[in-house]
């Protein structure tokens, strides 16, 4: 696994900036002097999907967070974006990201996965890469970081939808094998696989 590092630049909303006005009343980004750093080491890893937008490159969400539609960026970020064998790191591991929609931003590392279809299914290769990224994070921060979904937060967002109870899709493979699964079962199975490793 090769991680491409492309950190969000200083001075953008995703790194702690805020909208304000300049003396002429024009909207600008203020408070951009410093990214937010974690007060204490993160305790969880939160998994997301960039959805429902299959087929994007890993750099596409990065570019949106960084630039938005007006070059100023948007207040969204995560530490990693995964698609198949590609990984891009968008924030250093000591910085707070804007992905969880709740206070978990301040104690978590966020990983976005680009799905292989609009239902949000992760490709086998993406899942293998995700596992390596999780191992990397645990090696860097600590082996006890637990795995959660965006869904597990206060908003119960449908993220990553295919691996939540909000997905009622049955895949072709499941139909073929006569083992239709619920989104929650898929998550339990995915989590078992991702957690099945030995610390270095
Ligand atoms: Zn999410």
C-alpha cells in the first residue's frame, strides 16, 4: 500500500477556518492561522462512503474539500480517502478532521471509501486497502482504536449506507448464493475482517 500525502493547505475551511467579512464587507475566510490539533490521542476510526458517487478518483473529494466551488474550500475533510489500491492522506494524524458531524470529530480518524456502485458497496480491493490503512493508523496511534461508522453517531447518517440497517439492497452475489444480507450483518462481517490482524 502506498499512501499519497496531499494535505489540505493552511487557510482553508477544512482545517479550521471560518467565514467572515473583510473591511469592505466581502465574505472571506478568517481564523486560518492554524489547523486544529487533537487534545489527546484519537480513540476511534470512523468509516464513511463518498456516496452515492462511484467511479471518482481519490483526488476528487480532496479537491472539493480544498477548493469547493469558489476556490475557498468547504468545511469537510477526512484523514484518508480509499479507492481500490489508491490511498490519499488528506490530514496528518494529529489533526482534527470534519467528517463525523458530531463531537467524534475531536477523538477520531476519518476514512472515506469511494464505493463501486450507487448502493455503496466497497470493492474487494478497497476493503483490502482499508484494512491496511487501519493497521497503519493503529501502528501509529494505538492498537485499541475501535472501528465505527458515521452511522454510529448522533445523526445516524446513512454512511456508509451499504453497511448500515438503512440499506435494503441485496447484491447479485447474495441472490446467487441465496444468502441475502442486511446492511447491519454486512457491517459486522466487514468489521470482523478489518479487525482480524496482529499488531506489529
Ligand atoms: Zn460519512
